[in-house]
């Protein structure tokens, strides 16, 4: 069950769209002063428990002369699961705090007791859904493809103009990942016998036992990171562009206690208007790859961008990379991906004295390994190899689906995406509720 109250909220908005008087002035009317949106974060998961919390985004539009741009944006989220997982985050964004510099700062602590782990190199890591199906004779554990990760992150990014639409980006971040197996005893606390998780080795545990994951890296680590890059940006609007392009090249270097490695990120996004203000086509293509050094396994999924308002940084798979594919289904040394979607703003209306639009966005997402991670499987028992590994089966991962969006004053965007994988090796379905358009 996913974020129940958010779903109810979205359904309520659908009702408002149906019954509120259509108001084309909501397309044109500006906004000044402060504006904020608040949403509850409530859900229930059999293994993680009851989630409770709240998120808010406060915007300062000043005198409204730059609307739909804002002077300052402050996002905050606090939510917890009763068995220990949680999100604690503050994100700030402004082009006006420092003259001629865009500054974004992110401070977050993210505890995940059941983060997905499927191995490396996409389809070369065999996914057997029977291992997590309690009704299957092959059942191992509902948590077989999971591990625990607690992440602390501080990030400070700066952007400025060089000439014309070309700009620079520089940033520093500190990230500490504390990784371990799923805390089975804690998750079993208070459960009926029928719901108990078996105390057994999970895939993450097996990778350590087999020596695929180096024991020195198994429990994560702390990294200081710097990035430098160039950005070419001709978008007409940042929250939901109707035309223009946004292209970037970012080089990222990470300094760990024992590891020092570099990555490169190349991302191109482009937007085309079909019907002014109402209908557009957008696409994104990207590449993330290792340039040098020794990259620990837990940093391989780390996605690098010039600007990223989302807490999520894992890929490929999930809400911010390939919707409908299991999160972290594809982890490799180098990865390429693409997203294509049609964006139709089908209704404009006023609600709570604010301007809203509702939009649909059918999409197709895809991604694949460009260069595989190199690891040794000599420690894998012969009778276990075929259960978890395939040789040279990696190919394009493809998903499709649609999104529903409700935007207040252009910038506070509530999003629900439903994605389906073409190949069941990537999972069954992904349903996501969050903030902002994907790109």
C-alpha cells in the first residue's frame, strides 16, 4: 500500500478538476509573495511498518515580476516508519541569495531498512521472483533482494553564467553510507507467525560470502566529492518546459578512506511544443560512467547531475530513471538511459485561491549497461551459479506507462507515475507518488 493519503489527495484533485469551473485565466495569472504546499506522507508496509510524516515546499515569488520563476525555494520532509526507516531532509534553492550565482543546498538523512539489491550488470544478474513469493516452493524470503542502508548527505552546488546560455557548475558533497544486511529480528518484532521473515542468508550476504563484494567495502563508507561541469540551458520554463534544451557535462571525483575514483555524466534534455501552453513532447538521454580509480560497489548506482532536487540518487530503475523497472535493477560501471514522454495539460482551474493545472504524460523509458562491472565469481559454488548469474544476457531494459500531475502555481508539482516493464526480469510494476516532473 503506497502513501494512502497522497493517493486520496490526488483523487480529490481529480474531483476538483471535474467539478471546478475551467478557468483559462489560470494560465496567465501571476503570483507574488510567499506560497507553500503541504502534503502528508502516510503508508503501510507489512515489513517496514506504518509510515507517518509531512512534506512541504515554500516559495518566495517576491513582487511576481519573474513568475513562474521564484526568488527562494525551501523544501522540507520528515517521515518515519514505525520499525525504523525514515526520511529527514531540507533542500534550499535560490538564484538571489548570492548575486549572479544559483545556490542549492541539501541536507538529508535517509534510513532504508529494505533497499533493493539485485547484483550487477543488469540481466547478467538473474532475478527470480519465486525467491520472494511466499506461495512458491522456491521461496527464500520477502527480503531476499534487499539490504539495509542508512545515508547521510550534505550537498552544496553553485551555478553561474559564462556567456549566452552557457554556464558552469561546481559542487561539493559529503556522503556517508552505512550498509548491512536487513535487520530481520527488528522487522519480525510484533508479527504473527505467518508473517515472520525467515532468518536466512540474503543475496547481499551471499555476495559477501562469495567474495564478490569486498569485505572491506561491505559496510559502506564515507566520501568527499567534488564536481565541475558545463551547462547549456535554453528552457523557457524550469518546472515544466515547453521548448528549449538543457544539456550538461559533469565530471565527478570522489575521495574515500581508501578509494579515489572519477565519474562522468553527460545528459541532454529537449522539449518541443505541439500546442502552445498545453501539449509538448520531451525526451532525455544520458550516460553515466567511471573514468578512473577504484569505485566501491555501493557508489556504482550513484547518479550525478548538475542539479537534482530529488532525494533519490540511485539508478538505474525506479522513480527518477527508468520507471517501472525495479530500483537498482541495473548497476554497472557505465550505463546509458533514455526517457520519452508526451505532456498534456488537459485542465486549468483555481482551488484554494491558487492557480492549478492537471496533466497526463504517457512515457517510454529505457536503459542498459555500456561497460560491465568486473568481479570474480570463483567463490560461487557450482550448484549455486545458475541460480543467480547469466552470461552475456544484458540487453536494453524497456518500460512504459503514464503519469498524472497536479501543479500549483507552476512549481509545486504532485506526480503519480505508473510504469510497466517489457521484461519481467525487471519486475512487475512500479507505482510512484512524489514531487516534480522527472526532468
